[in-house]
C-alpha cells in the first residue's frame, strides 16, 4: 500500500496504523538488540539513555496507535501480514548492516518520521469521513511525528559530538 495515495476507508486507515505499530516494534526491538548485544559496560551513559528512551517512546507510540485502531470501524488485519509488509518495505536492513548503532538508530528514527509524515499527508489529502475524529487523529499522528523528529535530532547531535 502506497502512502502516496489518499486514505479512503477506515479499513485502509487501520491497516496503515497497524504498519505504524509494527514499525514502532522494530525500533524498540533494534534498540534492545543494541543494548543487549553490546552490553551496558560497552556503552556510555548517553547511548544507554538514547536506547532506553527510544524503546520507551516506541512502546508509548504503539499504545497510542492501538487506541486509534480500536476506535475505527474496521476489521484489523493479522499482524503476521502487517509484519511481512513492514519487512518488505521498511525492514530491508538489519542492525549489523550499519557502521554503528548510532547510524542504525538514525535510520530507524528517520524511517518512522517519514512514515508518519507520509501518513499525515495521505489523510489530509483524503475527503473520507472516518469513524474516528479526524482532528484528533491528525493531532495524535503529528505529535508522534514530532517526537520522531526529536529522535532524529538527538541521534544526529550525538553523532556530531563523536566525529
């Protein structure tokens, strides 16, 4: 499903929000992967804080997205199918494909930011009446997108201090 299109139904919106849930799971899992694979002893306090914050924020985003999905008058798709879609479109890289955990974390934050940015654009381009309040939907997604933008900024600043 392309986000270049308009969102034309509750079903399509639910599917897109489910993709967001899975993307957040990927961000959280990769943060945990880095933390566990390197161990706390090998990571400095700034990176530990960054990884912990990314995992906590992703968990919160999943809860907010799930609450939106619950309000829609739509059949949800099995998460196995959504995970496959996410893997095909967004999960082509693995944590070890990057030169370091900061590059991987930056990619994760940027991917999530871009997804929410595209989703907001697709919803705003639509004239569909959803069963959920459009303003609240856009406000929630905009807040999540801004938090992802802050994550991109935090990782970028941390990378700049380590060059």
